[in-house]
C-alpha cells in the first residue's frame, strides 16, 4: 500500500510501520542504524539495482508506530522474523548497519530459515572484552559535534541545519534518538549473551567495516567476525560508522560481491 | 496555616572555584575533600536542628555525582534528623524511586524513618532531574513506567499487614514481601510529588497527593488550578491549601541591603546550577519529541513570569526580577512576609512553602541569622495568615 510513493506502510503483529520497497530480484532486507533512514539516501538505489530492496523503518523510529511493549532489541528481532514470514521472504540477504546490525545478528541467531546471507556493517551488539573496557563510545555523553567527529570519515557528512529543516523532519530526528535510547540504553548498545550465541549463525556472514569509525574500533569488528563461523571481514576505507552513507556505492558493491561469491 | 520547610541541597561550594565546565556527573571527585565535606554535613544538620527549634519543618533531597548537592543518599540525613529533631515534619522531595533498582529497600527505609521519627515523614517521590540518568543508568525513556510501578509497590508494601505478598511486574520481582517495621502513620506517610506540566498537575490532583512546583513563579496559578480540577474531578470538594506546595529561595536580614547581599549569594547558586556538560542536560526521552524538536530548532523554552507578566530566566535573571517572579523572597522580615502573602493570594492558597534558605556560598552565620529572623518574625505570622480556599475546609 503506497503512502506517498516513496514509503509504503505495513502492519505486522498489529504494529504499523513505514517501509521502503524498491527493485526486483532476490530480497534484501536492510535494517537502518539508530539515526534512522532517509528515503532519499543514495544507498537505497544502489541496493535496488540488483535486488528487491525492503527497508523497513523500525518500530518507534521515523513515523513507525512504537508499541509500549517493545523495550529491547529482542522485540525488534522477533518483529522482523514475523515480518519476513508475513512477506514470505526466501533466501534473503539480511543487511544491518550499527544498531540495525545488532538487530540482524539477533535475528540470525534465532533463525536463519529465510536468510541466505548476513551482512553486519559497523554493528554494535556484542560485549567483546572485559567489563571495564568501554567498547562502544557513549554517544549520549557526546555533543553532536563530537559524535560527528567520531562517527564519520568526513564529519561534515553528519552536519545538520535544524533551523532550515521542516519541523516534521526534526521531530523524526528527535524520535529516532529517543527510540535508540529505549532499545539500547542499558545494557548499553549490546546484549551480554549475544556473543555466546553467534555460533548459531550458519549462513555466510560478512562484517563490513567503515575504517574511520571511532564509535567502534576495528578490533571490535574483528572480534565480532571471529565469533561467527567462517565470517569475513572487509574494510571500507573512506567511511566511518555509517558506510552506507559515506560510501554507498562501495557498500552495495561489496555486499553483492559477497553474495555472488558465497 | 502555612508550613515552611527549611531546605538546602547541601552544596560543596569550593567546587565552584574549579569546576572545568561541569559541576555535575563528571566533576572528578578528587576535588572533594572529605574533611571539608564532613564539616559541611555537620553544619547543615546543625542548621536543620535550629530550624526544628524555631518552628520550621525540614525538607531534604538527593542528587548524584554532583558538587551542587552532597546528599547522594537521602535516607542518611533523614535518619539522622529523625533522631536528632523532635517536632519538624521531615519531607523528602524527593526520592527518585524510578532510579532505584530495589523498591523493597525504599519501603523498608522509609517505614523505618517514619517509625523512628514518631510519624513525621512526608514521602515525596520524583522523576529526577536530567543529570541523574547518566549516573543511575536508568532508561530515561521508560523511567516513569518504572516510577509508577515502584510507587504502587512501595504503597502496597507499607499497607499490607497480614501475610507476605508476591509481585511479578514489568520491572520488579518479589515473592515474599512483608516489611518490618511497618510505618507509624496509617495507612502510610503522606505522598508528595512535583509537577511542571498541566497534565501532570491534573493527574496529581486526581490522586490527591501533595503537589510541589518549583521555578514557576507567577506562572504557578495554572498548575494549581489544573491540580484543583483534577482533585475535584474525583467527586471531592476543592482541595485545602495543604495539598499545594511551592519552592522558593529565601534571603532575609534585618536591613534590606544585607538581605540583597545574601540574595545575590543564594541566586548565584540558582544561576550556576545548570553548569553541566551539555549532553547530560537533556537525555533522550526525558522531554517529549515535540519539546526536543523545539530545542533543536532553537525555539526558546517556557520561562517564568513576574507578577506583571515579564518573562524571566531563572538561570540569568537579576535579583529584582527574581523577587518580582517570586523565585526569591528577599528583604527585611516585613518585606519577605508581604512578598510571600502576595504570592499566597495570587496562587489561591499555598499550604507549604519550601524555602531554600541556604544555597551556594551562603555562610553558616548568615544562614543562622536568616533562619532566626524568619523563624521569629515571619513564620508566626504565616502560620496564622488566613489562606484563601481554607475557609471551606474548617469543619
């Protein structure tokens, strides 16, 4: 059901969300990070060139409904398992960036019945080392300027002029921030049990990593890969925490190269 | 009848000399000299004991990881003053119960304090200021759900007397709840909370709890009226003044110039209370999406009004504006009395004045002098001042 030609709307488990659907071919389910997803993002067209792209806006983000009962990433993982059932997806490539990567990993440890490939890009979600190591920068203790410095290869890519935006857009930004905190405030940006469950992932997995990321370290990404049997680690040099924004072309190219090869 | 509660946040003033841009959350505690802190605690307790003798009631609070308030665990001063004072009501405003992982412990602490004080406890439960969330690590998005579950649990624990009960909620789990001691006051100590929005004021009115407001000055009346509407919507008569409280700063002295000098010191605390690393000022979900969008777009936030409708920012206003906005009661005893009475009449009745008579660098001698003057010359008159709205409740 088309809402405005760009976004469609879909109800799963009684929760109505927005979704971007574009292109044809094998399904590719793209799970956005905590900063949300712009329907005009170039990466969407790159991904839709070679796949049936399905990019839902998570419950609580954008204009998607926030059920009060959804309080953790687990709730989103089960929601997307149900969404894949509802759309009857088969052999889907599951791609997630940052928080979306965490959701994707949680989905894959529960069931990969509808997934053929998993791509985790600068994903949060695991506790890699000891309890006194801050593995994931505390984004809620950073100014926006500091966040951009850490998150982007080119910090200007994260700059926003709120005064020049329509209020509806600013509200979405505020809503995305609130939803991120709802799901990931504590334990902060990870599930303490996820790492010990990653061995259940049986599909080919790619850790795609924007190397300028200073929210996460490269070694965090390599630890993630090491916990998943056979997972590959591929760098993207000129991108930070959000490679789908800073290097959309290479992001899509690496994903399809991986799907073609594995 | 008005009650006046002496209140200080128990600050550590030396920190203002070297705070590096943040007095809260991340101000390194190596800057806290435990010996200086000990002297300050004893001094503040002495002032509360004097207030008790002078006929004041007592208000206590807690904040965390901050030089603005060394009371990081409010049950400690409550317990000390429950034993060391004899007549004052002991108001905690508030206890941030949504930040506590164990409300059973809260119920036990408060019941114990109520018993030791022979039933003098007033229980104020609050959400907590934005800076509490990075300290407690409680989720600011869902904290009010947790707050209300804790509230429901604490009251049930205080009022269940026959056999242990079980609790399997969203946030808390217990199997055999049966607190010892049970509270002195029956069915439980009075419940207070604070409100800054009309919706919350109305909700507190519906519940009939004592509502405190702070920083609202001559914008208080709409909040009180919303409370009154909520109170009466449950089939009750208009609420008596003792359902409503107001927090203001107080600087009193025998002559006006000295009072103004003290007023500047006390106001300096207010003006500098917002010195905190910016990301900690507004955690996600603490304010609504609409409010946050407004902040991002640079829209000015709601401020306080003076009596004649001028907008005042309590973080930057001058002394006269603070007085005109009833954020600060300041002057000779007569002047302060008139300022307070004028506010009572404007508000339609204020049963409790929460009086911040010590703040920041205000010395022990100045605090004692102000308390004594107020206690002898203002307090007796406020206690007999005929409150608007009180007549209907003489029975």
